[in-house]
């Protein structure tokens, strides 16, 4: 479909296999990785966490932490 900006693969058990998230952008990679690693996401980061790719149960058990 068109010309994608890239491919973002996650091999972790909190992401459903084969799930495609069309709203992800390159700046979303760093905040998403921070969240999945249990690190707080800096408020100044350009992107945002792509929560659409993460299991609902993980989202409930691991609230997003944002720091200045």
C-alpha cells in the first residue's frame, strides 16, 4: 500500500502476532520501545506510544508513565 516509511517488528509476548497498526510513524518507535521496556516516556518526545499494538491485559497492568 503506497510507500511505507519503514517496518517496525516487535518480537515480544505483549503484542499479538501478525497485528498491523496503520497509524504508527517513525517518531513513535522510541516512545513505544520505552513503554515496552518499562521505562517512562519523556513528554518532549515527538512521537507517542502506539498502544494499538499492545495486548489489553498488558495495558491494564502497566500504566503509561510520562516524565518532563
